[in-house]
C-alpha cells in the first residue's frame, strides 16, 4: 500500500473512531498503532485532526467529566484517575476537575448518592451501615472529609 493510500485509509479510520465517541490524543494514537499504521502517518493524521478541532484534550476531558457527572456521578479522585487512563495530561486534568468543582458541589453529589443508597442499609447495625456507606462513597472518589460530613448527616 502506498503512503498516500495508507494516509487516506488512516484518515477514514480516525473519522470512524471519532464518530463513535470523542477520544483523547493518546487514545486515538493508540488506536492507530493497534491498526498498524506507521508513526509518520499516525503523527500526520493526529496533527491534522488537532488543527481541524476534531481532537482536543481539553474539550475531550470536559465532555468526559460532564457525561460522567450526568450519568454516574463521581468524586474528583475517580474523575482524575479515569482521565489519566485516557491519556490526558495532568495540567489539563487539574484544570477540568477544578472547573467541575465549581459546577458541582462534591458534598451535594455525595449526599445525593448516599441518600439513594441509604435504604439498602436500614436493616444493618450502625457500624456496618457506616462501613458500607463509607466504602461506597470512597470507591466513587469522594474525599474523606466529604464522606464524614455526609455520614454524620445521614446516619
């Protein structure tokens, strides 16, 4: 396959992948590598996508966090970890997660999730209920202080 044909095929593949859902630069680079495209073609296609605005880690991170908060709310720690796994750079992650903190009050989000969960804990003794609620909120990335505040109010 000629370089021009491989480039055209890579561009088509990238559009197909981005049509499914937004991706980070690192995710898209990994997808192209998986398909066996040479580094030169991968770098060229990634550059073209970035210039055209199809690939932007800041936009991607904001969309990811907004989607996550709308469907399955999480605390800052989990949001950070998920974005790291997607290959988003640390400075972008901090900027986006800080923006989320302004939009969503972590305490209110945690309290809402705990309120939904509290019915399942009613038949348990207080120690077990606290332990389970703490674990539930901790796994979702909420800070220790937020969890204690929520537990004090709800239990």
